[in-house]
C-alpha cells in the first residue's frame, strides 16, 4: 500500500459524505444542532458537535463494513431493495421536520436505562450512531462501488492490514467533512443565540424546515431510483437540480482536499477552546479561579453520561 492508495481512500471517504444519494442528509444532520435552543458555551457546543460526529461516523463505517465484507457477494440483488429504505427514511425525516415546525422537540433515543428522553438528539451517542447508519444505507447505492474498489479489494487480495488501514482512512475522510461542517454550525448557532436572545423561538423551526426539505428530497430520490430500476425513469428536474448542487459541493471539497478540511476542523476547535483558556489565564493573573465555563462543561457532560 502506497501513499497514493491511502490518499484515494481518504478522498473516497470525503466524497462519500457528499454522495448524490444521501448528501441532503448532511444539512438534515446539521439542522439537529439548531433544534436545541439552549444557550451553551462555545466549548460545550464544540464538544457536542465532535461527539455527535464521531457517533455518526461510527454508524456510517459499521454499515459499510457489514455491507462491503458480508453482503458484497450478493450486492446486486441487495441494492434492489435499498431505494425502498431510502423512501421510508425520507418520509421519517420529513415527518420529524413537520413535528418540529409545529413546536415539537426531537428527543434523544432511549435504550433501556441508558439515555434520557428529554435530552437533545445530538447529545445521545446511540441516536447519532443510528442516524449515521441510516445515512450510510441511503448512500450505499451511490458509494458502494468506490468503497469496494478501494477498500474491500485490499481485503480480498489477502492484505488484511492494508484493508484495515484503508477502511479507517475511508471513515476518517468522511468524518473530517461531517465534523468540520457540524462544528461550524454548532459554533455559529450558539453565537447567534447569544447575540439574539429571541432567536430561540424561530431557530428550531428553521431546523425543522430543513428536515422537511431534506426528507422530502430523500423520499423523492428513492422513488426515482425505483423508477430507474424498473426502466421507466427519464430526466427528473428535482434530481437534476440537486445533482448540480451536489457537484458544486464536491468541487469545493476537492478544492480544499482532505488536508484543507482537516486544517479547517483544527482551526474551529482552536476557536472554540482559546477564549476559555484566555479567560482562565486572566483569572489566574487576578488570583481568582475562573470556573464558569468549566462548570458548564462538567455539568453538561454529567447530564449526557447519566
């Protein structure tokens, strides 16, 4: 395995987050950070975005690992059923958006005694992992071929170590794209709420509208895929228009590259942490402890881990 193959796996994973089948689920995922109207410190917002991104990437990677290694021999027949899942997922996302538009709130999923239903969905590792798995299944039709060519081929050639490294690189490429976007949205949302105290009444509804639009498109795309499989599909204005947007996003991602997106992600993390460190340093210089944000972060983590 050379550097070119590793870079190819990273790039394939990066573009998997912006694939034509499921790319509108990325703004749907980002809108979940808008639905939590609570005012949070910058550091807590960054922590939540990174944790949710890690969970989503894990769910995405698990689906690709199972499908790529176990289902690949019957991939052709399995793919025929994937559009039905895409339609169902789109309808669920759209219904969730309608619920939020009318003042509802999406709780975190509960799993036995773990999780609390009153927490935002982005606070739950389990919820975001399930979202990542759904994202992956909706994306399989468009992304499984590059994944099989880049990653699974290494396993089949007998190089298990190379296959594992390429798989991790693929997941990392996807996670960098999603993480940079999630962190930017989370930080911008909290800053906006701090500047506009009344924003909490309409920002969640904006997020709900995004969910409705994204869910409707995902369902429409799944129905279009079914028409393609039946041989009755022609050009579709909605799919073609979304494809143009998707291609523009891909062009921007390719322009930045994996290294550029990683730098953006690192800068956002620094932006989230540095103000807290400066306040702590000023407090130390004044001879008094600065516990405001630290206590906020600690209490938030305790609530999430309960």
